[in-house]
C-alpha cells in the first residue's frame, strides 16, 4: 500500500535555519528548514519543560530550545549531550517545492 502524504505548505514559506508551526488534532508540530534545505518535523515541545522548539535556534541538524538551551536532534528527536529525553519525529519530504508530511504518522497516537 502506498503512503499517504499531506501537503502542509511551500518550502519557501520557511526561511533557512527557521521553523513554522503546523497545528494538528494531536498537537502542534515544528517544521524546520536546515541551511541546505533539508526539512524535519518534530513535536513542538522540548522533552525537558515543553518549551516551543519552533522558537529555538537551528544549527546544523539540531535545534536549541529557547527556554533552557537543550539541544535536540532534528533527525531523531533525541536530546543531545548529557540531557535525556526525546520528542516524536515525523516523516516529511519535499516534492516540487511543496512540503509533504506522512499522513499515517501525523494522526497516529504516540505510544
């Protein structure tokens, strides 16, 4: 069975090293654009104190939470360094300049 994808906007709507918030029935997602135009999607809450990751600083393939400087991998959602915790990541891709997110993962409840 082929995966279902949902169009959530244009790549150009997100500045390089920036993020946008996508509201879903299960909560907000942060969609990040790295310097090389890679796109990542995570729950928009730091595993430490639920800080808004979408407001953090993107560097390489990580984002630093604006509240307490936790560094989160955009690829895995895992806290880096000695911090422990993880946020959910979502399958995402770019097709013809449009950002698409995996519909099944988007509406799946976390374990």
